[in-house]
C-alpha cells in the first residue's frame, strides 16, 4: 500500500514537471503545476501583458493530453506580473 502511494506521488510529480516544461516550451516564462485527484491547478505568467482565452485553451490542451482530467477540472491562474 505505501509503495503504491509512493509510486503514485512519483508519477504525479513527473507529470507536473512534464506539463510545466511543455507550457514553458510554448513561450510562457513561468509555470507551476499542481495535480491532485480533484484536478489540475496551473499558475502561469503570461507571454504578453494580458492572459487571453487562447492562452487558456492552449494550456488546457496540454494538460488534457498529459492527464485524464476534463476541462472542468483544470484551473488556470495568471501569475502577478
């Protein structure tokens, strides 16, 4: 049981790092991802001065491609500039 939990935490940590890297590769200077059973929370610094709906859609696509979450389970917060 404990080994299974450790493995789940490790998998989650790897997924978080992978998603953060993919978001940064799309040109966003900073991104932090937190994954839980309930969903994904992403804090991202926008490329431009404002965060647009196209930015949210791109990040949602990345998260969906790397996890089992639906759009409703993904929360994106713009980091203060």
